[in-house]
């Protein structure tokens, strides 16, 4: 386990014992960011509404209720991509349908209603809705959806084979929904972010950036993915993209600190949300930062290489990486620098005890962030 804000992307808590889970579980830094309270809590408008199963399926099929896919880029979706993909097992799906046939109570849904087109977006309830849609269609994962993991009276039944009384019981069953309204504004989206963050528990929790990518989908998020695919950046971070988007979040951290360092304050998630909301449409500030980012990645790849982002463990250290990137980008905007000079500067930085301290302990604190980027900027300026 690492210090809460070292930036090293390593397993945390007891889950670290699970083999193969290192890239999927949340780090200590991410837990800390999720659990840090916001300075300002945005009020919301919401209401309760009941939907019958038949109506829910019809709305899903018509696109009036949208279950966004993760990272969806859809100009018509103001709050896109909260869901991580369908993960229920067939047993869970069968038991859910059986519960409805038996008239058992079902957990409610959380929906977001867009004012622009009146569509409902699924904030919580993907598994239930997709199961209903698949059962009505009669197909799941390319196979006939017949109930198996259920009581004998329901076994092998498909929707089409349901006796009429059972079909009416299913179609007439109601699911309660809490419907949150959003007008697409930054304030409204921030409120939805805070709601989802509070719902985000159990199973595979989303990281702060995964929620952010979903919420602020647009040109800026598209630019983050473009930068994340640069060969020079991949040679620095690692060939394989991180399945939890940590490499993409690091890019956002670099761009935000390069552009708005003076405005940085904890929690990190709030600072990055503000930046993503303000620059969602890719303005000149982001274009300039993006250009400097590409140049810095190229110089680092040709100079010191991947070691610039790593301490002794060999794993990417976010605090060290962002400071080196921002410091080098600051130098690039003032004067050219050779890959050899970049290498010398990185060696000097990574052997500097003060810089090491700012990338090892309490690295999210305002003063520490300012200090490590100042040290990096001064070192590259003198190179």
C-alpha cells in the first residue's frame, strides 16, 4: 500500500491480494479523492415517477431512455457514459425476471432527464433495464434468453412462452424511479456528478475520472484520448492503455496545472471538474497546452525515456510525471531545449531530495503541488 497521494498507480486495501486486479481496483489516491467533501454542494431538482415494465422496454427500444455506453461521444447526450458495460451474470438476470414474475419489490432507478430533448438517461439501473430489454427480445449474448436459474414453474420460459397471466404480471410490474433534471449547464452537471459519486459504491467502483469522462463528454475529452494515443506518450507511460483511464486523467492533470496552476485547490476532483467544464469545447488555452504537451512528450521520449515518470518501484508516479511535464512545457513556451538537456534536468530533479519529498507525501496539498511544479520549472529553465 502506498501513501494516499504518492501518485503511484498500485493496488490498495485488502483487494490488492487479488491476482490480476491491479489495474481495476481503486488506488488510495482515488479513494481519497472520491471521499473528500466538496467545498460547495449544488442543489438539484428531482421528482419520483413510476414506470411499468412494458413502457420501460418500449422507451428503451425507441431511444427515449438511453443507457449510455462508457465514454460515449454523443452530441445529443448531455450526461453521457456513466455505465461501465453490462456485467450481470445470467443467474442474476434470471433471478431478477423471476422476482418480477413473483411480484417481489425491486430497487428503484435513477434517471437524468435532459431539458433539450426530454430523453431519460440512466444514472443507475443499467443492469435491470438491459435485462428487461433482452428478455422481451428473447436474446442475450447471441443466445435464446430462456429462464434457467429459477424455480421449476418458470424454468425454460422465454418471454414469448410466458402464459398470458404471467406476461401481464411482468409487463404491468412497476419500477420506481428518481428523475433528476439537468439543463446541461456546468452547475447542473456538477450536481449530477455529486449524485453519481454518492451512488458509486459496491462492485467495481468508477474512478473520479471515469465519472468525469462520462459527464463532460465533448471535444476536450476527445482531445485527451488523442493525446493518450501519441506514440511518444505511450512510450513514456506504457504501451497498453490503462483500463481505468488513469493515463488519460494524468494528461488532464498536466493540461489543467499548466493552464490554471494558480487556481488549484483541493480536492483534485473538483479542480479537474472545473477545468473540464470550463474548457469542454476546446478553447485556445487548451489548444496551446495540447501543443506544448505533444512537444514535451516527444522531448522526454527522445531524452530520458520512461524512467522520467517512475521512481524505484518502476510504476508510473503521477505527481512526479505531472511536475516534469508541466515544468518542461513551461520551458518550451519560453525557449527551445534539446533532448540531452532534458535528460540532464530530469536526472537533477529525480535526485533532488526536496523534489522527491513533494512527489512522495501529501502530494495533493496546494503548497506541495505549487512547490514541485516550481522546482521542475526552475530546473528546466536553468537547463
